[in-house]
């Protein structure tokens, strides 16, 4: 069964660094520090009850698209999210140097 993405424009304040982030409907992490929050079970559904901070732990290239690997520090789930043009390039470079967890 295929799950359809739900686009929701949401602004938020990053729990890790305090940056004010303007969402575009696809925003799923802070472009400053690259942290995310565990709010979805499936992309865009906002149905996860965990709510834990998701730490960026790596960067992967898949079909010419870079994806950030996030680890939820509360429940341990690992998810991948596409990078965005506004992401902090220096932080992305740092992630690219980490070994896959």
C-alpha cells in the first residue's frame, strides 16, 4: 500500500539551535543545524507521538539526491530526508565526513 505525502506549510523554531524556520510545505529539518523533530509516521502525516529531537548522523547520495540521515534521540528510529538548497553547506560537509551509523 502506497502512502501519499501530505504537504503542510509550517513555520517552527528549531529545538536544537533556536533558529526561526519558514516552512514551504516540504521543510522537514532546520537549515541552520540540520536537526529535525520526530513528528511523522509517514512523510507529512504529523501522526507520530514521539516528538523527539532527530539528530543528523550522516549524508547519503541516492539517485543523484543527497539525503540527511536523522536519528531520533528519544525512540531510536532512523529516517532519511532530502537536503534543501537553503541548508547550511558547512554542516552538510561535516555530515558527509561521518561514517554511516
